[in-house]
C-alpha cells in the first residue's frame, strides 16, 4: 500500500505526502515511543530549536517551539493517512507505539517508518480511530505532559492540516474522497459534531483558527496571517 501512495498524492501535498515508508534509509531511525522520555523529546526539540535561538543565545519559548515542530510533524502523518483513506479506502496502521521516525538536519521529521508486516496485512478500513486514538491522542498527551502545551493548540494544529488535506484531495473530484470527509462527520455526528479534527476553526464565515499556535513567540517565524485568531496588538498578553 505504501508504494501505491506516491502516485496518488496531489502535487500540492507532495512535500509531506510521501513521508511514510516501510524501510529506513538511515541508521538513525528510532521508535516514536522514545519520546515518552522527557530527555529524548528534549533532544529533538533542542535540535529543531537551534534555528530559532534568540539574540541572547537562549532557545525560544519551548511550548511555542513544540507547537511549531508539530506543524511539520502532523502534515507528514495526516496527509498520507488521508490520501490512503480517500484514494484506497484503507487506513494506514500508524499506531504511535508501532511507528519509527527519522529527523533531517533541521530536526524535522523526514520520514515515518511503519512496520512492513503491518502494511502487508492491513485490511480495508474507513475510520479515523487509527489516526486519532492510535496516534494523535498519545502523542499529544506526551506534548502536554512534558511541556505543558495545551491539547487545544495541538488539536487545532492537526485540524488545520486535516482541513487542508481534504480540500486538496477534493480538487480531483475522486468519489472516494467523500469517504474521508464522511469519516470526520461520523466521528461526532451532525455537522462534524465533536470530532477533534473538525474543530480547528471558529464559527461563522471567516476562516480563523480557534486557538493561537503561538508561532509569534519565535523569532523569525512568519505569521499565519488571516488564520491567526489573536489580534496582533493583544498577543503579548497571551
């Protein structure tokens, strides 16, 4: 199934759509479960944060760094997952305790490594539980436990990615796309209900995040523009 995905990812999603594999090309691949160790997670965050050191040499706000890091982590996970779900009618078996990861030189996840046996024996699946319950909840729990980062921020980060992925997948007008969108609705009932991936934006006609991702606290990181829910004049009090 993994080999089929590369040709199914829309060009607009290709930067993150092929970051799941069943074999590692590098010796430093590690299981995601090591992030249960605060020291191991710190090592990853510090590596990522080197690019954002402040003038005094201090790392930027750690909660903001972790939030920004997840904004690279989540597309690499969610985009291939939604592509497989909408194009193949199958969910990738990406349980947090069964997946490995590799980092690039900037500390960003360059590839998730899924067990080859899991891929070969995966059956048809049209739900979001493998993603939401099997991966995102335990991962977000670690981010909150280690760094005090709000789960609302993390679910919002994931929801923005999921929304973008579904929008881009829908452009090809492939009927199977509706399966992925329907999954979001079934998670929480009418109008997406309580599905955490469907709660990223404020109500009304204006598309704005419900919760600020705090990227403004990191030097040199551009704003998310109109998506930001916090007025620039009041951000200092957040």
